[in-house]
C-alpha cells in the first residue's frame, strides 16, 4: 500500500519551475529576515547587559580599598589622601533632582493642561513644535546659557558673588525636563474619556472644577509617569549641570553654595585618572549608583502602567 | 431667601475662580511659548551675526585669536553619520521584531524592559562604557571609532521605540489585504509596512540624529578633547573632538583671548544645525505623506 502511495506521489510531484524556485527563495528570505530582526532586538538586550556588567565590574573594585560604609556615608572626598566618601555627591544628586521637579512639575502640568484643554488647535500645534525644538537644544548649550545668561542674572538679583550651586542647576534642569513632563502629561490628559468631562459639565461644574476634580485625578498615572521620566533625565544630566553647579566637593548649606553631584564629579575627574586606580573605581561605582536608580525608575513606570498595554 | 442668596454668591465665586484659572493657564502657556522663542533667539542672535564662512572651515588656534572650528565641525558630522550607519539597521530591525514578530511571552517582555531601560541610561554611562571598552579593553585610545560606536548605542533605543510605534500605528487592513494576495511576511513588511511607517521612522531618525549631534558627554569620554589638526581626516583612529565637546573645551580649558566669541558662535552653529537636521529630515516625510493621501 505505502509503496503504491509513494510512487503515486513521486509521479504527482510538479516539475521544478521558475515559480516554485521563487517561492522557496521567498521562504528562505522570510526566515532570514525574521532572524535578522530577532538578532537586532537581542543586541539591545546584550548592550544593556554589557553596560551593567562593565560598570559594575569596575565599580565594585572600589570596595577592595574603601569600606562600603565609608563610600556611601563619608563626606570626605579627597582622592589625594585616599579618601573616597561620596555622600556629598549622592545627596547633591537627590537634592538637585528634587528641586528640579519642584520647579518643573507645576509649570509643566500647567502647560499640559493649557495644551490639552484650553488652547485652540492652532496654538496647541505651535506650542507642541516649540516644545520639540526645546528638546533638540543640546545639553551643553543649556549649560553654556546657564553660565553666560542665568548666572549673571542670578548674581544681579540675589547679590551673590558667584551664584553657582543647586538653584542655578535646578533652573537649567527644569527647563530641560519641561518638554518631557509637558508632552507626556498632555497626552495623558487627552486620553481622559470625553464622557467624564461631559458628566462634570452636566452637573454644572465649571471648567476649572472639571480640570481639578475630574481630569487631573483621571490622568494621574500618566502625569506621575511623566514626572518620573523627567526625574530620570534630571538624574543623569551631566554637561549642563557641570557648567553651573560649581564643582566643589562640599555640602551645599544653601541654594547658592558651589557643590557637586554624581554626574558632574565623574565627568570632571574621569579623564585625569589612571584606569586601574581606586579613584577610577570610585567614579565607576558612582556611575553604577546612577545606573541602578534610573533602571529602578523605569521598572517603577512599568509597574504603574495598566496591565496589557 | 437667605439660602438662595448664599448659593448665588457661591456660584459667583466659583465662576470668578474659573475665569481666574483660565487666565492663569493662558498666562502659563503664552509665557512658555515666549520663553522658548526668546531662548532660541538668544542663542542664535549671539552667534550667527558674527559668523563667517572662514570660521566654519579654518583650524582652531591654541594661543591666538581668530581660530575656527573646521575639524571639529567635520568630526561632528563624521561621527554622526558613522553612528547612524551603525544604529539605523539594528534599531529599525529591533523595532520591526517587536512590532511584527515578537510573541507575547516573558522573553519579549524582557526585551521591552531592556529597550526602555537602555533609553533611560544616562548618557555619561554610555561614555564610561565606551571608555572602558575602547580605551582600556581594546587599547585604541580616544578615537572617532570609539565615539561613533558609543553614540550608536545611545541612539539604538530611540530608533527601536519610534520604529515599533510607527509600525503599530498602521491600520490592520493595509497589512491584511497584502496577506490576502499571498504575500509572505517579509514581502508585506518590505512593501507595505515600511513604506507606510516611513514618515514616523524618519521623524525618529531625525530626533536621534539631533540628539546625537549635540551629545557631548559620550564623545568627551570616548573621542576626547583633541582633533587631528587637519581637515577631512577620515581615519577612524584619529582623536575625534566634536563641536559640542569643543564648546565645552573652549569654555573650560582654552586660553585663547576670544574664547567667549568662539563659544557664542559654536553654540549658535550647534543649535542651527540641530534645527536644520529636524527640518531637512522632514522633507521626505512631507513627500511621503502626500503620496499616501492619494
């Protein structure tokens, strides 16, 4: 039986034509392309893994010479005397990020509400393009403007001799994260279903009441994500901050004391140190702290997102 | 009577507040717009009027006045193009995988987390990574190659996300009709998906290019603050100071007497080029949109 079936099949097999050769070729192409895209996606994963590995591997070497407690809690950063306490920089980064968000959040959310709820269509589009331009300005240019425009202005207003420090850096960073927070919040506000607004207006609420009691609470998760993304950007910003923070390893006992943050300290010193020195390891460890915080923030945003999106 | 009066007073207050609120929102919005315009005008007005053609192509000076930005401007474009050549195929490939092929499982979720995570990694960390890799592991020093590869890594997540988003925005009917004609998945992607998502992808590339062009932290740590001292140096192993890094160098370390003026002009050129990149790369988008409208 089987042998008859097989011979039958052999007889039935169509002759190799141009068409079938083409379809085999198409199938191979199809497969090849799929694997190429898969490799591309995996490359991104490998990149992140390699970055974490390299930074961690170099960074953790610092604990061979410096105790963990000293590194995280000592404020004495004096590489010449083998003292590698990075408490000032960690505190500086956290304080600067907080101050930046305090300045940027109300303004950004205000602009977002204006864009999504109040502005006429044309103005909304103009504002959107302007915000995109703001994103495009390189961070080094922000730093330069901070140095040449903001600092002289602050000196005149406050009477401080130098004026570099947390406030100047926070103002520069606030301008930089403003487009991020604004555009994402504005999207979140636009996603609030129309019915919510109509229900509120139907009950006789004014627009301001609708915005405060209905729209902002409904868009809360999106706005918080926007703020966290802004935070991630503020944490890691380097070149703009380094030009206005003052770069002195001392506690900021005011808004106008020159101080330093993790990023500014890394970039100021990394080019002048030996690779296999404790100093260098300490700088990589600081980078590792930044890396962990920013990855944590991203996971936080993912957890806040509703499932299945 | 009393109750009625109280209510109407309450109503008046609410509506007055509403008016005040609206006014404040308008004020914030309009002030923000004016501020952004002022910012751009300040940067450009400080530098562009003093700009000469000679400044753009002559060599920088170490001690005397009148230096130009020729080699660093060249390096900026050279590194940008190299980094885009490396990152565009991989970024778009990864975006296509996530949008078209990725099954719903833990591995895909992991890739997504990695893309988002990579997008949030501070640029200085890409710089430190590039430095560890090229300067100390491969021992090639601060080079154009190291800068370009590190910058490409920075671009990857942006390109991937934009590609995925623009592909997802394509209506399903477009794809289904191609499958109905017997096309393979690759054919559908090549002839339907990519052309339809083209404008979105190009916008993404322009965003990435603008960001990469102005990036300084990565280049500072991987390509250094010096250049080879002559124009049109295509050698991948030359030091590769870019315009953005040059602005930093001029501001912090240079001792030329006209540092301030050079910095002003460099900042203006930087912003002008970024604006130009955003504008130029939109031209194919306009053309493409017109094609799809028909």
